C-alpha cells in the first residue's frame, strides 16, 4: 500500500473538504501541503443534500488519487461544531441543525474529523501559511459574517464544546445596530461584509460616498462591501473614508482578541481580505492605537491569510492527518 | 531530606507568593493544597522594596517549614509578566517597570517561576477550587481593575509574551468613559470596583441612590463599590438597581470571553466577588441573554472563586511545583 511505504509520514495523503455558505471545496493534499487534486461544487440547500455533495466530493478526490488510499479525511464546516464532530448550529447553512456528518457519511470513507471552517483555516495557515512558525496565533475571517480560530502553544484552542473562537458576536457597542443573533452591537455588525455595506449606505445617505452609489447602480439598498473596496482601490476619497472607518472597527475586535489571547500573529482571511493592503494598512494603524501593552511586548503581526480560499480545506485535511484520523482511529 | 522521601509527589511542598497592589501574601502548601504556613505584609512602594518584602516573606515561610526544604517556589504578581518571568508593566504597582524578580531575588531561593496574579489564581482554582475538574476555564478578577486567566485542555493559555488573559481593556463601548490606558470604553471602566462606583455616582447625582450617598457619608466623590454592595445587601432598592446595571456590564465581558474561549466554567474572583450571590445572580441572568450558542451547547457555569484571597499565592506555588520549578530546573 502506498500509505505504508517508506516516506509515508512526509508523503502522507489527506482529503480535506471545506463546506461554506456558497461552495464546497475539496482538496487532496500531502502532509507538506502539495495539492494532488481539487474539486469544487456549489453548496446545496438542506442537510441531506450537503451530505450527498460532501460524499460526492470525497469520492471524486478518492478517484483522482487512486490507487493511493488517503491516510486521513477531514471536513471544515461553517458553523458551531461540537467536540464529537456534530454541526450544532449553522447560520449560513439554512435549515441545517445538529448534523452528524460523520454518521451521515455512513463510514464509507472511514473516520472523518470535523472542525469549524475558520478553525480549520487557522490550522492550514499554521501548518503552511501566514501563521507558519507561530505557536500562538489568532485567525479571523471577515466575510458575510466573522469566523475565528485560536492557537495556543501550537495547539488549537477548541473550548469545552469545540466552539471556541467565535469573536463575531463579541459586544463592542451597546448602542450598535441589532444583530440577527438577537442582541445588538456585535462585532460582526461592524467588521463583516454586511457591516462594511451598512457603513457605506450610511455614508451614501449623507452624500459622502457618490462613487459607491454609482458602483451599486444608483441603488443604495444594493450597496455591498465589494463596491466600497473596488472604488477605494480606484482612489475615490469617499470610499477610502468608509474603508478607514471600517478598518477601525476591524481593529477594535482584533485588539480585544489580542488582549485576551496575546498571539504572535493575527491572520486576516475571508472575502474582505482580498482587499489586501488597502484594508490592512488602516487596520494596522488603528490597531496600534487600540491594543494594550504597547511598548511592553512585541506587537503581534497582522497578516493576510496566505492560503486564500484553500485554507479551510487544506487545514481540515492536515488536521485530520496530524491528529491521526486514519484507519481505525475513531471519531475525535 | 524530606523532599526526597517516599510520598514526595503528593506531599511535595511549594512556597507561593502573591504580590498585589495592597498586600503581599505568602503560603507554604502541599501539592494537595494543605496549608503549612502563611505570611502577610503590606505592599511597599517601589521595585527594590517589593523585592525585599518578597525575599522576607519567602524567608519567613522557609523558617516555618524548616527543616523541610521547599520543592518549588512561585510568585504571582499584579501586572503583565513575560515568559521569562519579568514584570513588564504594573499599573497597580506605581513606579515598577521591567522588574526581573528572579534575578533580583539573587538565586538565594533557587529557581522561581513568576506569573501574572490572576493567571496564578486560575491555576489555584483549577487545581483545587471552583475550576477543579474543568479542562477549559476562564477566571476574571473584579477588583480595583480586572484581571484574567485562561485554561485550555488543562493548560494555561499564556500567549506569545505571557500576557494572555487581560480582558479588562476589551473595548465594549466606543462612547464609554475615558480609561487611564488612553482609550475609552474599556470593560474595566464598567465592570471593576471603579466602574461600580462610577455607576453609583451617576445614580446618586440623579437622586436614585440616596442610601449609597448616606453610606459614603454624604460625599458623592467618596462613593466606592463597597457602599453599593453593602446597601444592596441590606435590600435598598436604589442600590440593587445600580448593582443590576453593574451586573449587566460584568456579563457583557464574560459573554465576550465565552464567545472566544468556550469554557466549561467562568470563575469570578477579586474583591467584588465578596458580594457573592447578590452579584452573581443578576450576572447569571444577564449572561444568559448575552452569550452566543445558547441551546446549542451546555452553558458554562458561572462560579465564585473558591479559594478567596489565597487563590493567587496557592496557584503560584502549585504552578511552580507542577512545572518543575525545583532544584536545578532553571527559569521558565
């Protein structure tokens, strides 16, 4: 068997699948991160359909690497995943609650480890991305919502129920806008794509963001985060002002996380990180004013995610490999 | 030597010292927490005087347990302590910056481990207090300021520089009052003793807390947190209203920490925890409304610190013992 051949440790093979709100991405990777195959599908609606697509993606990856047999299989999924691998709550996967993906896959693929997608992404970035070499790290994904992952002394911080690293609902403004979670002033209301769009709409209503309104086809209700980042990239002053305001809010939550976790590096991923230095430079500037202990410890590095959209699939696969989710290891 | 006798593991002896803003408390404890001796001194001003008092406390404890020789020595100190044991910044110890306590003690006591005091308190509570048996835990101390400690899978989360677990300066209200740290709206402005006094003064100015004003001798500027807890304990409605408002702010920060860390238990220590259930009951009620994932995971327990004022000294000593700070182990 290839998996038992000399060099199996560095050459070990993992399948990793990232189940997000819009796409399911599968990757077959070596322990060193080399990609052997990748498969992408749109995320269907409903638990049964999602299970079927994950099975199909694993099947396609398995065929692509045959006759070699994967040493481990891992899934990262958007939502609160408990320590037995059950997805308990998934605001971005409508109708999916208490999904036991491991049981639902029916054992055909052997044991499967399941993690929260952002936690998986942090493991990927730690193994071979922006957090490589750091023993203490934090990752935040800024997209439709906000996800997170924590690393302490080289170990994932999973929490009692596996649900650690959910900074999106930290309260940062008791007078802030209502959140779908039922509270108000959650960090996600400000520092996500939805938050950026809201800041831009407020600016547009005050006549301070005409270029954003144009980019949205003249319809204020149609304004999305991308309209801001695109017009800011083109140098529009109104858009840049909105982006700087947004960067302050991003920095607020990161500073809170740094006060709590004291990481060496904070990795910023998710769709909004595609704005790159345009966003990161003002976040760094605002962060320097907000974090505790400046001058008494080396400041953490703020870095863009290096693995991009492949981080969660890569991390899910490597985590499964690193924690022994092969053969007869049983569920984590 | 007693320390090499059979049973030395469970009977091992540690000296622990807690250096706080007002007192230095030393304890000689067995590995099971049994106290053999305790010494208490007021905290003097200035680094040299503090070092001298710590040396004196260790000396007194050493004499008390002689001829037995301690197996380990640990110190918990109020401030940001780096991973080499140097106290980098100590807002409650005026004039003390970059104090290398281990070097200053001159090696007379052998290797000494040094931790932040709240982190040490968490270790004490984990070993034999309110967090016993919990592998994932958070401790917050609510006193003049706010301290904190984190435990993940039975290990302290220290962070890259040893400064993890400082939740007091999480920003929770951008419109909040200025903080001595230079920012505004830090959690400590609301949920510390100073925060309780401020809420009470605001209520008193609006004529809503006459009993608190009486307790403070009629002087609004003299109102302290104790005046609120004492009059609330006596059933005064105005004081209870202030305490409930305060409890909401306490719960905000705890909910933020739970979103990030997902602990099994949150231990509440510090001077304000002496208010007991009077404070804890409204904190629990507010917390239930604020935390993410309710219904999808077991809620963390909110508990009062069990070791009281002895937690940090006990934890500092046991941590030194547990991490091998005896004989020729060298600094951590």
